C-alpha cells in the first residue's frame, strides 16, 4: 500500500513518542517518512505531485499499536448483544429484544457481563425465561467464563453427571446440577457447538472492526486469536482492504503445525508478521481463577487455577525455541507469574547452551507479582505486555480479593524503574480498544468518571504521558522486532501516524479525556480522516 507524496504542515509534529523533538513539517513519500523539520527546509523538497495538508494547528504523533487484542473476538463482539450492563435485568432485557429479531433455534451471542458488578452470577432460570426458544452463549467481560441457558447445555450434552474437563469447571449448585456458568476450558464444551463463520464472513466482520480501530488511532495490533483470523486477514489483504499492521501470535495447540509448515517468529512482512507462541498459565481475576500464592481474601480454599507449572512450561518453551519461535505467556496471578519467570530463566539458559537467538519473549498481563519477582522480567529481558485499562476496570475486585497485595499490582511504574520494556494494549474485547483511554488510565489510574479520586488507584504506579505513549509505540515495535521501521516518524520509517485535536504534552492530566483522534494514517494512506 503506497501513495503519492504528502506534505503535512501547520501543526505540531512529534517525531518520537515524547516531547524531545517537535517539528513543523513532515514529507511522506512511497509510504515512508522522507524528511521532517522546519517548514522552509521540507518545502524545498516538494515536487509538483505532492499533496499538501494543512494540519490547522493539530498535533501529529507516531501511530499507536495495541500490543494485545483478540481481533476476531472483537470483530464478532461488534455483532453481539452488549451484556456489559449495570444490572442483570438490563442484560436480560437486551437479550429478550434480540430474541424477537432472531429466528427460533438460532444462537444468541453476547459479551461483557461482570458478576462483580452484578453482585453475583446470572442464574440459569433467568436466562431460560428470557430466551426460551434460542440457545445462548454469553461470555464474561474477562473472557474466562460463560453464561449459557438450558438449550445450550442440552446441545452440548452437559448435565449434572458431565465431568469437568481438564483446566475447566462446570458450575454446579448444591445438588450437583449445572448452573449455566462455565469456567475456563469448560466454555469450549458449548462454544464448539456454535456455527463457525466462513472466512469470507469473518473478513467482512474484520472490515468493520478495522474502521473502529482506525477511528481510535490504531495503526497496528498484536493479535491473539486463532488460525481462522489469520485466514480472514489474508483475504482482506487479497482484497486490498487490510489497513492495519498485524503481528499474529499462534496458539500453542498449533505449534506443531506451524513448525512443520516452516514458520518462525518474524516470518512475514510489514503487514502480516508471525509473532510468538501463546500459552495460558492461569485464569483471570474476575472469576478468581488467576493462580495465587496465597488464597483470595474471604476464600481461604481458593488459590485460583494454575494451568501449567514451570516444568510443563519449560518443556513447551524448549520445543518452541528449537522450532524458531519466541514465547508469549498469559499470567495474571503471582503464583502463575512466579512459575512463568522460573521457566523463562531456564529458557534463557537453554538458548545460550544451544546457541539459539534470544527471542523477544513476553508475559501478557503481569498483573500481580510477589515482591521477590518484580525485578525478574527486566533481568530476563522479557517484554512486560500490560493493559492499563485493566487496572481501572479491576480495581474494586483487586481491592476485595487481593487486599494488601495490590501495593504494586498492575505495576507499570515499578516495571519501568526496574528496567523492563513495556508494551501496552487493551485485551479487547475484554476492554475498550481505544488507546487514548489506556493512556488516560496509565497516567491517572482513574476511571473516566474520576473515581477513585484525584490521585487515582495505587497512585505510586502512575506513569508520564511520554512513558505511556512509548508503551503504545516503540514498546510494541520492539516486542515485534520491528523497531527499525515502526514506532517513530524519523526518516525511512513507515508513515504510520495519528492526528490529534491537541498536543498531549501540553494537556493537563485531568484533561486527557479531551484528546480526540482526527486522523489515522498507515503507510502514507489515511485509514481514517475527520479534518
């Protein structure tokens, strides 16, 4: 994707994701930055075919990258019932309205419910009453639990005698009957019964998702869904409709297939590039399945679910390393992170002993660490892939279930001070993919309504605007191995940029939510423009 030369002027242009160098003009040619500087310097390089765009005082920053998104799930989420409602009755009302518009026996899908906000899980009987003629599958906001009705349970063959699958739990009442709440791997018992979109249908869904992400200022994403999403993305590219740079991570279940095909981390080009192998070490805070060293507050028998310990992880790590892949591990609880860090320590030794390149391994989420483990991501040269908006979304649950352990939870400041490389994302559709909301959360530790107060939640972990922007630009570029051409607007770099209504470095912390995206450009072409 290339375009005619473009000359941007009449605004403030940040070449780096900080305030160290601001210029007046930028020249883009063949989709890359050719020159930048003072207006008279850049104008001397213009040709007759150069298109000139006056920014009208707006600000340009390097393109923003979401380092953790489930693109297929997000695209499908846009078509689902919005279950992220203040009360279960509001969710049920939306489902009933959807049922009127949906043919009988057709699946009704929803996402976003939060049992913490509702004061408990939705009940099977309530869902049956709202949807008596449709099977229903509603994912929790965390994506680590699902609420289903009796029709869905019957289609999946689940009853009181169905055993829990490995790494999953079927919710049951005191009499052993299924409650309609499924945790972790048990979700697949029902999810696998839902008709699959064709690749062309999914590609159409992705077009709508791309549009919304461009409006939010995103020029690239690190994608964490399966092979169906990769196929659909390639269809978009064949159609000439791909306008988002993709780093495609591969689920661990497909490691052997990817190895046998000859894929390796870094294979691809500037549009679709293979990332790491993704594996889960534990669950999530929402359903209290994140693996903890000590029990959850008020639940003395619950330490969450450890899906893989250091020994099992090490075996996977070594197989991936021999096959040419880096590793990406989901770890939220302090026990899960401890096991992952132990395994990464052994992997770094394995790489040296076998003369293998030190890959850009990652931990996804890294939400809570034991004090003894906080320096280890930096010591092991790992990417700390974190999601600022998780902190402001989760803070009530974290206070309730982790108690005093939250002192350095969601610890971006701690990780920066200890030398770790941060890469920020949203985990959409778990959270809103708007990176400006993530920047606000990182800098203020506040929700959009200003809660929990002027200083934010655990204010010692707040970071600066420059640090937050780096975590959405140069941080993800480093994690992807693309830092030589992505994340900045210096000469030779890809012309991926965002036009904002105002300069974030001249915006007070309490006014950050006033930042708006007026344009998004990828490879010198507008994926979104509103000025």
